[in-house]
């Protein structure tokens, strides 16, 4: 299948936000393996993220996590990001590392604890104002391990009240992005276990509340592209957290486990033109690199998303529509498969070269000497990591 360069034009404006925590030491519940050259503060995280953007040309924003990325002067951090050609992106709250939150945060039976969790989000909104960020991203780890442990209905009522108080603090240009996860850390029921629960709370709050879809936060066999289509249909898909999973929330490099699923998801995005910046959907990575090199892992994820999007853009939508309308089941499926089976790597390399970027960003990074430089320089101090 020959590739018309014009068919890939949307890649020129498609960007991906990378997470600051991907550059720190992180991993499983059992062991975190430290690596040389890991950042010791948010400024060094931004320096690493700048490498990803410089080599791919597609990762100009960095998500921050509070309190992990707290600094005394966010204006200084924002200026440093700008000097590196970056912007500070979504501000992520943290409700899973305080002892007070053992039985919940925004859903906790005690008002004192709920108020503390709400105040943390007000703090995050203040950070947004200092950095120019417009997105507050909330993943709720609250839930129950045992039937009868607490009232399921009561927790939903408390959650609705807590979210309303947070929502009321947003400025006009802000969004509250609500994530969901079907299990972990709670095992009987999570308080926001699925896209429907997240959507219901967003609809109750108002138009500034939208759903975050993390591709690793679903039960095996879930048709994620169906969820994408439904949320876009309601204009409530605010953001993606792209990663890859084999079994649960594995946080692996995007496309590692099921590249065909990634293609199917992005095709639903393309069908509704949600890959365009005007859609408002923020495409982000959320990964924890435990055994793989961290900067290279982020580069590979960006490239994998670009490849899947390129294939989705190549689907002949008029031919597909004609096959669908005449009931040609195999013909319609064949249109999708023709695009998926197209090797787009050379075409993407040509595009990078034309833009002054390396044809092979991974090889360019390995040859740059940057990893050896930070290995030598970042000695002493405390490496950034899970909970730091």
C-alpha cells in the first residue's frame, strides 16, 4: 500500500504529554530498581523530558505530580520549561500516600479527612494558576476490600459532595479530569471503577469535568474503543493515559502488549477528528519504567503512538463506509486490516528528516552521550522515585 504524505498531515499538530514521574525510579509493589542518572528534582525531570521532545518533535508538555513535583518557585520551573521548549501540562493530585487515607480520601467517613483531601486539590489548583496549566487530573484510589466495610451508596454521596467542592474552585479555563480504575488498591470495589461512574460524576458537575481514559485500567477483554466512541459522542473524553498491559495496570511501553488494540482505539479517535488539537482531548503517557531505560522508554512510546495513529489515518474511510452500507462484512474489515498492515516506519522517518529531526530517535539518543553525561553528573542527593 503506497502512502500519500498528505494522508499523514494531522501528525504535524498531534502532540503527546509525558509524565514527570516516568523519569524517576518506579516499578511494582515488590521492588523498585534504581538506575544511574535518574533525576533528583523536577528541574532534572524536565531536562530529561526535553530530550524526548527534541528527538521526536511531538512531546512538548510535561505532567506534574503533587506533592512529588512541589518546588518553592513554580514561575521559575515554568520559565525553565520554556527555555527547554516545553510547557507544564496537567497537574496530578495524590490521594494514595497519606496515612489518613487508609479508609478513603474524598469518600472517607470522617469529614476531617475529606476536607484534607479537598484542600490538597485546592493546593493543586493554585499550582495550576502558577504554571499556566488548565487541567487538574484526579485518580481516586478509594474503595473497599470487604463487603460491608462501608456503605457503597454513602461513599458515592460523599464523593459527589467532595467533587462539587473541588469543581467550585476551578477557574473558567480549567478542567477537572476524572480517571477510573476497575481494581487496585481496593479489591472488592473501587469508588470510581469504570467509565460510567466517572461520566456520571462529570455530568453532575458540569461541562468543565471530563473523563480520563487510562488504557491499563480495564478488565481483560474490555472493548476500549467502544468506550472511546461513547465518551467522544458525549463530548466528555478529556484525556488519555496511554500505556500497555498484559494482565492489569502494568504501565508498560505503549503498544507493547497489543499494538492492534492501540490502532483500533486511535481509529475511533480519527473517525471523530479527535486527534486534532481543536478537539480538546489531551493525549498523555502514564508509565512506570522499572527495568527499561527511562528516557528511551518514553521515546519508544511516543513513536509507537505515532505509528498507530499514522495507520489509523490511512484507513480509506469512504471505502469503509461503502462496504459498511452494502453489508460487506469482510470487505469492511479488510479496509481496516489493509491500513493496519501497512508499514509506516519509513514514511514517518521521512517526515522526521524533513522536519530536521533524526530518522531514528532511539539511535540518536544512544549516540548523543546524554545518558553518560547525566550518569556522571547526577551523583549525590536523593534520586526521584515512587513517592518522591
